[in-house]
């Protein structure tokens, strides 16, 4: 039986919550950074900021960075850069031998990252994890395309770079609505990681990121859910 991922040539990686397990303490720091950015530009109280943020996030934009940009009346890139001043994801990660081994196994693929955040900070975090940023042909953020996921622009940008059929790309991420839905809509294959519950929309669900290489085995022992 042909492996359902045998057409894949390009792996597109989300960053936060994908290269390392989603971490409640970090998400809390990120959310506080979004609030702080909004407060800087509006002069609102924390309480009003939280209410406005929640309302806009729920009804207008799936991307929290976009919410911060909208409420602050600044661009998404400006919001992404400003937010990064208020948290440091390196606090929550360490050298990861399993991740290093995973990328060694996946060395014959082309790799991109497509993430919300700032490229320089992602590179610094990869250094802590023990991953060489040069593995990636390009690290794509709102600095590259002006908008954050789930906007399809970043996905389209990568398709334009690789010149390959969408079905030759596998998007790997920890959030269905942000990472996987837009990829799937463009015809990419999708993989949800760090989930114990089978995804209804992804082509594969894995309980950790370390199993991504198992998707490409000829006779997978553990082909994912
Ligand atoms: Mg993520």
C-alpha cells in the first residue's frame, strides 16, 4: 500500500507549541505581552484591555497578534515586534535531543517555518533547542508577508517559493484553526501534533512532534491516528 504521505517533499513547521510542547506558562506570558502592547497604544486599563481583547478575538480575528494590532491601531508586524519585548520563550525551552534526532531523520525534506512571531527570536530559540536555523530554506512570519496565520498569505508565499503542487507540502502545527485549516484549504496535507485526541480535519494526528518521521516509513509501525 502506498504511503499516504509519499508525495510530500516540503515540511512546513509552526513554531510555538509545535517545536516544543504547548506550555501554559508561556501562553500566559504571551497573552500578557499582547495586553501590554494594547495598553501602550490605547492608555486603557488592564480590565478594559482584557474585555476588548476577548471580544475582538472571539468575533473578529483568530490571530491574537492581529487583535493586538487592530486594537492598538498599528500594523501586524509592529504588534508582533513590540509584543516580543515582553516575553522570552527561551525561558521555557531547553536543548532537545529528540528534536535534533528528528531533524536528522528528515534531512532529505525541504523545510520552512510559518509562524506568528519574529524571525530573529525564533532563531535564538532554535539555538537553545539545538536546531540549526539553516535547516530551513526560509522562516516566514508577518515580517515576510505582512499578516499572521490563519491568513493564507504565508502559505501561498511558500507555495510560490517551492513551485511544487500543494499536495507535496505537509503543514505541521498544534492549532487546527490557525495552522491546519488554511493549509488544507490550499490543498496541502496537514498534521496535528501534541494531541491525544484525533483531529477531525488533519491527515494525521500525533501525540508528540517527535513522531513526524514515522509518517514517512514504508511500513509504519505507528502511522499516527
Ligand atoms: Mg503553535
